[in-house]
């Protein structure tokens, strides 16, 4: 993970980081599928800090990937002639997502949820 050194030097006292390693079963010869292969085993590997084994999953990253596939962000990326404009669009997006948009599953925005958790 190339970002481990960056996290270690900037956030090491405030972050718990783990890696979830999935081993997939090979598909039979000649078989083509549109769905991913079957997961055989999963192993959690602590990288930094003391991550809670119950909370190690790929759901957060997969959700973030889905959010970043937003057509509005793609349009901002295509229109941006300068890095500063794209950066501003991303900052606005994440500020809205984390501090304004009410999420159906938790019924508050993530900023509020984090404050309530503490």
C-alpha cells in the first residue's frame, strides 16, 4: 500500500488502518462470468494503530467509490481546466456528503453520527 508511509508520517497518532485480503476461487477453464469469483477466505491484516477487528471491511471504500462515480463530479472533472477548480469541486462534494446530506441508514449526516458516537 503506497499510502501507508504518508498516513504513518501525518496521521499515525489518529488513525487505525487494516487491510482485508480476499482469496478468490479460480473460475473453471473456459467459463466466463459477469459476476466476481467466489471468495474462499478472508484475512484481516492490521497495518497501523489498533484497528477493531469487527469494523474491518471493504464497505466504506466501496461506498466511496460509488459516490465518486457521481455524474456531477465527472462533469466537474471534465470542465476543470485547473487543478484548483477540480480540488474545489471535490471539497464541496465531500463537505456536503459528510456534513449536510442526511443518510437514510443512520438518519443523520456522518459528522453528526461521529459526534454522537464519541
